[in-house]
């Protein structure tokens, strides 16, 4: 495989990775969800009421944002009795996806300069 074919393959992989990560980008596109993400970087875990306490939004609004962050794989939840606690999903999937996007973009940009 020559350099042009390798570069074309990397571009296709990058497009696939970006499309596969749309839910992550969507989740981070909202300033409220960015703030919630930062809250979870500080706190190990919180329930909806604790997130509401730290924000200016209603419980239904916070629940909506938590749902989007969870669907994107950014947060995970754990039910304890009647309470649902959320925490950052420290698994590799979200971080790995973002790293692959950045790495592929770097390779493409470096080859563009050559």
C-alpha cells in the first residue's frame, strides 16, 4: 500500500470515527452539559438532586441532560435502593474514540504539509 492509499484509508477511518462519535460531540455541544461534566470531574458521584442543587435548572431539565450524557457513554448510572447515582464513565470507549479522531487527524494534517 503506497502513501496515497494509506492516507485515503486514514481519511475514511477518520470519517467513520467522527460519525461514530456524533453522540459524544452532541453531548458536549451544550454549555449546560459541559458544566455538568465539570461537576462530575470534581465529585465522584451525584444523584439528580445534587446536580440540581449545583445548577440553576429544574429537575426535569437536569434529568434530560444526564440522559444525553449517559447515552453518549460519558456518564454511567448506578441504582442504590430508590436513588440513581451518576458518575463519569471512566471506561476506555469515549476517551479512546476521541484519541483515535485526534491521532488520525494529526496523521492526515502531517501528510498534507509534506
